[in-house]
């Protein structure tokens, strides 16, 4: 049983209600036992007292779209490695992608992720299972049994389900179990493309990925999801047209949510520069017009979640000509600081930003015990200095792969304390 902890003199963020206030938080038996809004002289026996010096206290971040490497890609990433990187980055819960080797499409594989994470990780892992077997888009997985085993959502990741009948049947079947569908809008229109199709791609002589491909795939799935009454989360939208489609369907049903990669909020296609392969991502970096439109809608409820899209790649797969290089970049260790840049630039309030990183993911994934600042919830909390400056050096990253899109960038925001179920799992000097 964890020791009682009093976190006093802190600025508390309540993301559920989008508020912030000064106060203290008492942790007992791994739970938030009390939230004291006034600054008072508290005297609680047998309790570790930590003076938080008015730094920010919030629920721990929940990253909804992470490639963890296991099973099959341990040379790129491991559950233990992701966990170690997440702890110092304020991420207390992770939803892991299903596109490993083998694909997470059987009960035993979901159980493997759960047991491996309990053995090797202090961070909580929640497996996303495949929607169709082997992500081939031909036969549905056993959704009910996979939920019982611990799957929190269903996705074919970066594989398109081309057969519309299979797609409709899968969405309808998922509805019977109140299952959360988590899809990336993928279309064969993008086949062979390596960056956003634009004047920039033509100038570089690189095959493009036309923006309407994403929107066409998205609108197809949104229409079927509405017909089936399915809970549908569109992961990593990247264009103005896609967000407009999301807004349209949100007005028709309350079962539609959307997410966006932090990369598509901070970077654009111009960052590719002279064929910089670390900026070859999925979805691709889009135009500055697209980025501005997405940012302008951040303060609204149209974008529900921000993710790291942690997709590490080995050095050998990135040190290739741009067309041959792999898609992806590491992102776990920069999610908080990169997201805070949106707050510092005035695009979003701090409680609203943290809502998209904590409460909303927990609500979508039905993680009822975490993700909010409420008495009785699990004490999965982080303390951070939102203003602390630092420069990202790739060789200092904990992640096994160092292919970050933020190399040498000036960042703001550092985690000082990470607490999971009342246990301090990371602490920095402050």
C-alpha cells in the first residue's frame, strides 16, 4: 500500500471542468483522497508532504496512439523502453497500436501485452486490438472476447478496409459490444506517396499524398459509423477538409470523436526542407493553411484528443533516400512540451489543452478510474513547470530510437513529478 502524500501549494488543473485553482491534493491508498482549494496550514499525520511551489498539478497524460514494438519489433522499441521514456514525460497511460508482429488480433496477444506491461512497465498499457484479422480487411476479429481480454479499442491502423460490406459489418458488430472503433483514414489514393501533394512536393520531385484521399476515406467511415450507430474515433486527421467532415458528423451524432498528432499542429510540409527523412510521417505534414485551420479549432470541442503518434524507426531505415525511408518519428518524450507551445502562443487555454491530453482520452477509452482530478479517482498525477526552458538533444532521449522531429528545438515545460496510483515513479529536483 502506498504512503499518504500531501501535495501542497500547487496550481491544480481540473481538465474535466476546464478550471484551474490554487490548493492542495491529498493522496491515500493510491487514490485522490481530498482536494483542498484554499491555502491552509494542513496537519496530516503519517503523511509525506511535498511543497509544489505553485507548479502545475494535473492528471497524468494519456497517449492514445503509440507503437510499442512488442511483439516482433523489439529492435525498434519495447514496452519497457516506452515506459521509461513516458515516466519522465508525464505520460501515465498508453494505448498501444495493434500493428505489431504478430498483429494483436487474438485473445492471447491482448493478454500478452497486458502481462508484459505489468512485468516491465510502471506506466499503464491498454491494448488496441485489430478490427479485422491480420488487418487484412477480410474477416472481423472476435470483438467481444477481445474486450473481455482487455482491449480498449479496435483499429486496422494504417491498413485500409477496402471491402465496404466488411467495414459495415465490423462497425455494426462492434456496436453490439459498445466497442470503441479507432481508425486512421487511409485510401489507396495515397499509394506510393511520401509527402503532402503540393507545390512543395513537385519542387522536390517527390510523389505526393493528396489531401482529399484522407477526407474521402474519412467521410466513408463516418457515414457508415453513423448508419451503424458505432462509437467512432478518427485518429490523426491532418487537413481542413477532414476537420470540416468531423464537425458535420459531430452535429449529427454524439458518438464521433477525433484526434490529431502533435506533429500536424506544430510542423508543416516546409519542414521537410532538403529531404529530411525524420519529417516523413503518417499522416504527412500538410500545408500551413491546413495547420492554421486545425490550430484555430483547438479551443473548440471539434478536436478531442492530441497524441504523440509515437512511431520510432531505426537509424538504418531513416538514412535512406526520402522515397525509400520509413514513415514515423519518436514522440513520447516531446508530447507535453510540444503541446505546451500551443498554450504559450495563445492558441488554447491550459485546462482545455490538458483536457485533450487527459480527460478526453480516458472518456473515449472508458478508463473510468483515471484521467480527471476528482476525489476517489486513481492518483495518476503529474507536477510540471510549464515555463521551464530546455533544448532537445536527440542523444539525450531515453527512447531506443532517436528520430525526433524536434531536434535542437527550444522547448518549454518539464515534468517534475510523476505519480501512478499514489506511487512516485519519477522525481526531478525542484
